[in-house]
């Protein structure tokens, strides 16, 4: 049985974004198990990284993509088409939701990286949500990365036997010597370091963190901002390394976008990583998984249903505080920054639990899924 898979993704390196990094990591892991992995994505601003073959760079998600599908059918291509769906990665365009129908008879797997509805036309809110239901119901299988999205898809009428939950993994390498990283920042040796990691979306809660830091006594910790503004389709401009003076919030060093190895080293080197998501933490948050895998002591925010974070447990693998609550966040920061023993316990537990999110296991789950589909097709 030929083992071929075509990833259709709106992001792919060197474009910056979690879906692109995820697709590259998954493609590399599948290639190591014997799968031939090809990629159809938007036009890239530079060369793609080593790994899966970027066979098609498309100008859009309408006619160019349908031409690719037609050429696959005419050439006798046999394999699985796998859509890595995130509305923002496809410019909120609705045409991509028709992929499972237009690809027939090729089986289409759709991974929902979020359930954000695409834009169709003004005053089309009901149709926008219906378009996602069409995508979910016409896909041969639907992959979710977390429990809350799986429950929502079931409410949409997707049959349980067609749903597969596969967690995301860290898109960062193993960290190196944290001591050398701290020294390289040129900061006083005894100064506490707190990091915020990710794009600067309002829902990421950076403003809440700034208010919480302002409530801490002097000397306040140095805040490292790792990551940049939300990228456009051509990639974000690098903010560069610069110090920012924000009145009353203490010293801030904005490191901007950094290479993956440097980010991993920084997350392991700081005292606390704070990810104060305004809607609560989720296992769909790649920054959360990456920080834990790097062995960071993490403070994040409580989801409405704490069971959606399983197997992560508050107080054992990370600290959770209510969203949009600077006072609670400041209290948690104060406690962790003053207790190195607790921080180290969280670090060890975080590293241990995220071994269950390894790319080897993620690739094995996809391998089993694809084999089932190809057997059904025969």
C-alpha cells in the first residue's frame, strides 16, 4: 500500500505561525516512518526548510487549489489529503471548506486547529458557522487537538467514530544551558526574569500581565517579551532586541521573533513563563505546550472546565489563575518568584508530562489513521 499524504496548509515555514510549525514537525515525523509527505501552501517569501517537499505554492484557495486536485486525480495519485484548518491561516476565506467535496474520491482528513468561522459576506454569521459544519461532516475523518473542540464538533453532529483526538507537540528543540543564556542577556545575575511568549493578540492577556507586574514590590522582575505581532501572510517584521520603557510596569526587554533554539533556551532560563490567556488555557495553545516541554515554571489561566487540560493538573504541572485577574496573577507571581523549590518541582513535572506529547507518538497516531482510510478506500 502506497503511503502518501498531501498537506494543505495556509501557513508553512518560513512563514511564522503555530500551524505552519506544526505541519512541518508532523511532516518530518511522518517522513521518518516511511510516508511520502508533500505540501500545498501559499507562496512563500523564501526557501522552505529541509523536510517535506513543498510541491505547490498557490496564489489562492479557489481555482489554483482545484487545479492541483484535478492534476492529482488525472495522474492516478493515491493517498490522503490532509487539511490543516485554521481560518486565519487561510485569510478567513470560505472556499477552503469545500475541499473534502472537491477532492473526491481522494479521502480528506481535516485537523481543526481552532473553530473560528471563515468570512463569507456581510451579515452571514449563521452561514459562516454552517460552513464549518459542512467541512467537518464531509471530511473522511476529523482530528481535534483538545477536548473542548471535540465536544463542540459532536454537538455539530459529527459522529464519534469519525473524530480522532491527537494532541499537538512542542515546536521547539531541547533547551541548552540556561546559565549561559541568562549571562548573554547582560542582566544582573540576581534579577528575577519573567517571560511572555507568543504573538501579541489581545486575547493572549499581555495587558493583564503588565498590570500584575506593576503591583509587585520593587525591585520588579525583568519582563522578556518573546515573539512578535501577529504576522501577515508575508511574515511579521522582526521587532528586534530593544528595551522599552513602560511607565510603572518595570523593566521590559522586547526580544521580538527569535530562532527556535534561542526561544527554547530562553524559556528554560527564565524564572517564570506567564501565559495569561483571556479565555483560559487550552491544549490547542502551542505556546503552552512548548513552554512546558522546555521545562519552564508556567503560570497560565483557568479554563471554564478544568478537565479540558487533562492530563495537566493545577499546582502539579503549572499554576492556574482566573483570566483577566491581575491581582490573582500578581499573587501567583510573588509566590513562585520567592520559592525556588516549587519552581523546580513544576519544571520537572512539566518536562515529564509533555513526553506524552512527543512527535513520535503524534506521527504514530496519524499513521494509524491514514492506514485505516486507505484500507477503507480499497
